[in-house]
C-alpha cells in the first residue's frame, strides 16, 4: 500500500531575524539610557531650583536683618545726640 501522506518540511534561516531583534534590543537600551540621563538632569534641575529658592529666601532674610540693624543704629545715634540735651533740660527744670 502506498502512503498518501505528504510531509512538507520548511526550513528557515533565523539569522536575519535574530540580527534585527538584537538591533531592536540595542535601540531600546539606548532609549532607556537616554531616559535615565534625562531623569537625572531633571532631578538635578529641581534640586538647583530648590536651592535657588532657598538662597533667595536667605538673601531676603539678610536684607531684612540689615534694615533692622540700620534702624537700630540710627535710633541709637539719635538717642546719643539727644541725651546731652535731655540732661541739660532736666538740670534747667530743677
């Protein structure tokens, strides 16, 4: 008896597919590295902005302290100038 079954064998060379897959994986790794660099740059930028805001607040505080110091010095100088006159006025009134 003759066997009516026909067998077909297909052979494929997977080398081009493997090469394309390897190329795709390398591109994905490259994109992943670039995204990591961008994330690190963004974190650094946020840190710098936070430090800048902190420095701005510190500069404002220093300006306020200098303003108060200048007012106190002016008041102290005014008091020193007026003190001899006050003593003189007190001695005249007595």
